């Protein structure tokens, strides 16, 4: 019995070595409230995913936080680190996977959900393009050997800007490669393998790049939109009724413009990221261990009587990660005003990525497998705990009953502690992504994003004669 208790105590201690992130929800709340500086301070704490198995989440969040603050160089550094880690973690370490079967999921390096790795390419491309347009790396502070050091702002040369322009396109090519890998590895038609945003945003970048080959790719990507609407997104709540038709017409128009260029080419691209993704939470699942699992353990000494004594009244349960059904996605309207305040354009923003619904559906598809996997693991643990507890049980000895009952109760708590849900996730992803584009005369403009008759964001931008401008809009509090 002592040997078994030491084993389970070791499991409990190892559990403490799992992922950290107790401050994660508070950081997200700060971002929702627009308090980016407080959010930044949260990420500097030791319990904000600084453990090695959780570094991917840390770089996801730091990259997005820097992006929202307009610190694009630091954002790209984190997104690139996340990209490298995700490639390393894509195939799980065998030793870590085996350890997780004993200790729990938190010890396994977080490899990212497929939709997260897909959207990582979106953010890499977007950040490269922002740096290309901005033309400089922001000043920032680093800590080296306990001392703070300021890195001065750096103006980019034309060749350096061109590197980021090419980087925006390279991320799209890598995105397509990733989704092709998902398609080749898919075991079911329901597996995540395609991303609508890779078509609509990817087409815009190829169009901006401008070569004949890129325009052909962009035309094909717009053609793919209807196929995805009729297959992958066919039963999405977000694409019920008018939104599906709206996106279909948007893609058709964009594709036609690539074939027969209109007199006035669209020179402003709008990307709107609204809200934050529905959080990943822990769901408690009650569990019943099959009697045959105990009987198959091989122990004969009063086991059946012991089981009937210590199991009744014991609540056996475990946690799995879960995502609640997301809230409805708001509609947004774009209004562009010239320098005299006159509206020169008004269009509906087009939904191109219902991110929260994708996350919800992915977890719903995985739920039965998660329960089955943890149920199998728990059965093994509880069988071992019962055999260990009942080793001291004697039918006519009341003290032995108390010892068996107490030992099993203690081991049950250790087992439950080792089976916490792995709720690590990229919390600063948007709830939804919208796109739109416009052909405007060169000059300065004011834009408004309206929802339910109210203006929720006002911004300014300049349309140029040369390469299109990308207007990136973020509404994390929506």
C-alpha cells in the first residue's frame, strides 16, 4: 500500500509542474476594456505561461497584444517564435505523451488547435504588411542581465520594406501549404482542413502583389469561397440566410474584377476584427468505472466485498476542455467620409471568419474522444487505487475498513487533481473577422464602423495612387 501511495503522491507533485496561466482571464479582461498597459504587466508575471509546455500560448498572446498596441516589430517576433514552436510540437514527443497518460494533459507541450495555427499565418501576413506600410521598427525595452536596455526606433530601407512586403505573401503561401497538410492527414470529412479567411484574405494579398500568376491564384481563391460555403460552412449559424449570400456575391464580384479590371481599381482594403474568441473552459464529466475492470485486475482477497464497501458515495469525475456556444455575431457597416464630411462610400462589412463558432464546433467534434480517452486513463488509475486500498481490507476488521476507505478517498483526490482540464488557448483571437474594399480617389478620409445604428469606431486613413493601403481595424471590446 505504501508503494502505491508514494506513486500517487508523485503524480500529485508532477501535477503542479503542469501549465500555469492563472492570470490569463484577467489579461483578456484588460484587453477588452482597452487597458493594454495593464494587460502587458500581467504577461510579465511568472505564472503567465512561462513554463516550457505553454510557451506557444505565451507567444500567441504576446504577439496579439503587441499587435493591438501597434508594436508590429515585437508582434512579428512573437508570431515567428510561435510558428517555430508549433512546427516543433506538431508531432508530440513520445515521452511527454506517455507521461500525460499518467499525470494529465497539462504536462504535454501545447501544440495549438488547428484553427489557431491557421490563423497564426493570417497574423504573420498581416503584421508583415503593416511593417511594410509603416516603414519602421518601433523603439522598445529589453531586459538583459537584470538591466533594462532601450532599442531605438529603426527606419527601414526600401529593400527592408520589400522584405516585409514579400513576407506578407510568403505567409499566405505557407498558409496554403499548412491547409494542404491538414487535408492530406484528415481522417474524416469533418476534420478541420480549410479556412475561409485563407481564401478571402489570401486573395487580397495575391491581388496586391500583382503578378499575373498571383492574380490567377487570387481568382481561384475567390472561386473556392462558394465551395467552402456549400461544404465546410454549410451548417454554420453565422452563415445563415443573408450572410452566406453576401459573402458569395462579394467573392464573385472580386473575382470578376480580377478578370475584367474596372476603370477605378480598388485601392483600399479593410479588415475588421471584432470581439474576442469564446473562452475555453473546464467541463466536469461524471464517470462510472465498470466493475469488470476491477475484477480483471487479478486481485482475489476480499476484493468484491471491499469494493462494495468503499465505492458507494464516492463521486468520481474529471474535467475536459470545452467551449460554450458563442454569442451571435453583430452586423457592421462601413461609411467613408471625405475631408468635407460628405459620405462617399457606404457598404456592409462581409463576414469572412466566424472564429468563435469554428472553435466551438471543433471542441464539439472532439468531445466524445476526449471523454473516452480520459475515461480509459481514469479506469486504469482507479483500479490501481482500489487494489492498493483494498490490500489492507479484512472482512471482519472495522479498522481495516476505515483504512481502506480513507486510503481510497485520499488517492481519489490525487487522481482528480491530476486530471484537470487543459484549457490553454489563444484568448486574444477575434470573435469574428470581416472584410471589405473600396476604390477611392487619392486623399485623406475618415471612416466609421457602425452597428445597430451606432458608430462604434472612427478612424482616418489615406488612399494613395500606388499600391493599395490596408486599413486594419480592431474592436476587442465588441
